[in-house]
C-alpha cells in the first residue's frame, strides 16, 4: 500500500453512505479506554436519530458540540464501545497532536444530505 492508500473505483466509494447530521446531545462516555463522547445525532426524516461514540474530548467541550453539523458514515454495522451501541462513524481528521477535528459542511445544508 502506498502512502495515499490503495486505489478504489467510484463504485467502491459510492458504497460508503456519508450523511450530514446535527448533534442533539453530547455526554462523556463512561468506561471508554480513551476519553470520548456519546453523541445523539439527527440525520433528518429519512434516517432519524442515531448514536455515535466519538473521541473529540481534546478539542471540543460537550456543550459546544450540540447544534453542530457533522458528517458520518451511516451504513457500517453498529459497534459496542464501553457498553454503548455506536450506530454511525462520526468523521474527523487528526491534527498535529493527534487530536480529532470534525469534518463539517461550511454551509447550512439539509439533515440527511449525502456526501458525493
């Protein structure tokens, strides 16, 4: 594998369903090995509300996450993290310190809108 990763086709990319959601609540995830929040995210009428575990505590306070738009993969199978059912993967990138910065739209877009 090269530094930029293996090549995939557009059909491979289209299998990953990435949607816009709005954080409704954020609380510390008790029992997590690494500090994390349990997020409740609204993806609009088609997908509804989903839960996500996200390691965002280094850059974000819980109260500052509420109301933010985020991008998440919504078609991975759910995972159990510290007893919490994480249904979607909230997307971010690591900064120079390894702390996660959220990937967010730069404009107000409809909840549930798909990344393409």
